[in-house]
């Protein structure tokens, strides 16, 4: 992936005496630099998404579904156990 060179500036401009702001060329350069950096980051994010989508296979999805079913089974067993215990120790209605 292409990398832009780091933007180097020794002293922040607002700390320099008699500083009257950026010139139009400096503003254009900064805008172009930031735009290029944003575009590179977008491309990097899109490449990451493409790689993740291509790595999703049907077998991988089945394994995720299988693990979800295991949790569901444990949840049903826990519900039934609490229901049974509640019946044993519950108050008797008269």
C-alpha cells in the first residue's frame, strides 16, 4: 500500500511571531495532502472488507451456526432446570 510522506513542520505557525496565515498555495497543498490521505485510508478499509468477505466460506458460516446452536441448547437446559427447581421449592397454593 502506498504511504504518503509525513507532513513536517518544525514550529506550529500560530506560535511564530508576525504570522499572517497560510498562503493560497499552502492551503491548496494541505487540502490536496489531506484528500490524498483520506482516499488512501478509504482504499485500505475497502481492501480489508474485501478480504474479510472473501474469507467467509459456507463451512465457516456453518461452524458459527453450530456454536450458536450449542448456546441455545444450554439456554433451554438451564430454563428447564430452573423451571423444575421452581416447582419443587415453590409455594403451595391453598
